[in-house]
């Protein structure tokens, strides 16, 4: 089972927009030292859509070299083409990954049978645990709870769900229905400010982007909850809901996270690949105030 705090790593770039693998290694080590449960390189927050597959493999290889064996490394293999997702999954297996994460394809509107076909073929042919990532705002394809339940029942390799969808009702139904079929199925939120309530409903943790720069808060919430220290969990949760305001002022998830890391004077620079752009100075100043109020800078 995947549980705790897993981090969808940003992909650091140099000023010329080439991969900054030194900064990626620094970030992976920083997260492992913060005692997160796992890292998710080649992620959505990590601009996987802006990377060549060869770059994604180099990135994952560097992360595995730095923290493999210390924390779970669960790279993305999302693709519009089922066969290509399978091939990437096999390549990640060869590199030594502990699991893989895949979103639905985007562009075409997919029915339940299409979604089941896509994920079933990946689960059958990639010998790694698969986390299925529901992020309908970006893929245009919502994964119904019934699809998760069906896949969990039919494929032991379908190990969990990451859900970036702002609905307590959806998460409640997912936890209750899928765990009635598979107790070992991991339900993980993709939204930082849903971590505590997902744990309270019986979920297993989260794969959350703000943990790139504030992992101690996320890990603290998870540990306090698991230890029964609800007062501490709530205190940290209230701190976290202020931190996530960086999303409200930034133009994208990647720029929010990279700007925060830059303001915290880490080796990660705020460079993103087009069509994304660095945040203007007024946004940087707004984020500076948010991080200062959260005592992160």
C-alpha cells in the first residue's frame, strides 16, 4: 500500500530551459530527508507534457540514483496512447521504479469502457503497482468511482488512486466503495488542503504539490493524525490552508511551486518552459507575503 506524503516533484530547469539535474537531485534528497513516503518525478506538476521522453527517463534515473531505496519512487507514464504508456512503464521498471502513475488520456471524451481498457492494459503488461490519477480539470475525462471499483477488483496491480478533484462526496464514495473490494487499495488526495479530511474519512494520504517546498507541514499532519494527536493535526492543517493560497495568486501549479522554492533560496530556479511563463514581480511579492505569514521565509 502507498500511504503518507508523496511529492509530485517539479522539474528544475536551467536558464536555457535544459534540465537541471543537480537541482532535481537536491530536491529529491531534501524531500527524503524530510521523511516523505515517496516522490513522483515526471509528474503533472513537473511539466511532463513539456519534456521529451528521453528527458523524463534521465530525470527519473537521477532521482532513483539519489533517493532510490530511501523513499518510494513512482514516476509518471501518462500518455494519450495506451501502448506508449505501457512502453514507458516497462522502461521505468527497468530503471528500478517502485510503481507508476498514469492519468487518463486527454482530448477524446472517454466512456467507462474506454477508461477500463486503457488502465487494464497497463496493469496487465507493466509489472509495477499502478496508481490511477483522476484530474478531470486538466484531462477532460472524469474517472467514475465505478471504474476504480471495477479495476481494483479485476487487477491486483492497480494499487491506488490519486484524486485532484475538489469534492468530499466523491472521495467519501471512493474510499467506502473501493475499500469494500480491496482493503489494500490506496486512496490519496492530490489537493494539499484535503489531506486531513481524507485521512479522517479512511483514506491513506496524499500526493500534493506544496510538499515540494513545505514537506514538514504535510508530514506533520500525517504523523499527528496517525498518532492520534488531533489537536496538532488541526493546528498544522490550519497552517497549510494558508500556504495553499500560493495557487490562488500564481498562474499555474508549476510556477507556484518553483516561485516558492526560489523565494526560499533553494537551488531550484523559477524557470518554466513555454507556453508557461515566470510569474511577474507583483505575483512574486504576493507569494512572498504568503510564505512569510506561514513562517516559511
